[in-house]
C-alpha cells in the first residue's frame, strides 16, 4: 500500500461514489449469514477509516490496520470528529502482530490486490488465519482478473471535480498486473492548482489461487459473491467478495 503517500488527502474525494454505509450493512449481512457475530473486528488495509467508522456504528469493536501513516492520519481525524471508539495501528497486512484474536476480519476496496507479490498475498492470508478466532468469519473483496484485463487494462480515467482534477493512467503488465499512474491537480484557496503525482500497482488473482491460499492456511472458502450481492460470480464480475472460515467449522 506504499503508493498512497500523496493520495491520502484526496482519496475520499476521488472515491465519492462509494456508499460506505450500504457496503458496511452488506458486510454485516455476510458475517451473520455465515455464522459470525457482531464482536471484535479487524480491518486489514483500513485506509482512511471510512469502513471502520461504519462498522463501529453497527456495534463492532473495531481495530483498523494500515501501513500508510498519511492514510491513518485521515482515519484518526475522522475518529476525532465522530467520537467512535476505534483503535488504529500502523501495521502492514503482511506483518500483522495483534495482541489477541478477532471474531471478524475484513479487507475491502481491493486492498489485497495491492499485494502484487503472491508471497505477500500469502503472508496476509496467513496473518488473517492466525488472528481469526476459530468460530470467526473472514470477509474480503478483490478486483477480479476480468477487471484487470478488460476494464483497467491500458485505459485512462479522468475525474473532474470542483477543486480536484485527476488523470488516472493504467499500464498492463504480465499475469494480470496493472501499473497505475495518477496526476492530480488540487485547487487551493487562491484558485491556484497544486500538482501531485502518485503511482501504485495492483494484481488480479485467480479464484483458484485465492481458494488454494486460503486452504493452505486452514481457511475454507464458504462463499464467493458477485460485488455487493449474494449472487454467484459472473463472467464479467469486476469485484468478488470472499467469505472464509477455519476449515472444519460449521457453515451456516
């Protein structure tokens, strides 16, 4: 997640279309549907904390982990404004070191896709398995291989807001890798624009790879859904939601 140094301050503005309240409600439904409970929750790759805020409002005791100090600064500013009892820790998804285990672990908004080395993806899943209680639920989403190959691909996207102008250019690589370069222009109080650049990378992982990685760490895939629905994946699903539990545990 190291590509978010200059991006953190404008991240929420550029992701304005995300309905965090609705998505949190969906995650809660996933958790309950598969035998989880509203208890202690870890958000891996929590970013600016918007999902942490909503899950806390639903009654979860939330810990958010991210390795970007700029993102965590934004998250803690939200916590000050809301007064919600959320704990934030500066930890990478690949090097989790928690004092206890959780009833629920989530990772949303394609955070796991940013782990472009399959070994790092494996380490993140290993950490989730280690810190998930045996009766807990692990819910995460990923941008699909289809999205990387057909939607992101080599395309360019432009965001033109009142005071922010962003050009997002993608460069495809091998094995569903996408390099993303952002040129962002932010207007200050005097009407002048400040330019910043950012770069990050994502990789799309196949369903077989994800399921096998979960299995290797004692986690069983109990459901895979199309986007924020309870429908099965489609050929053109751009985002997939996985639900996993420790192998051998009862599936609800």
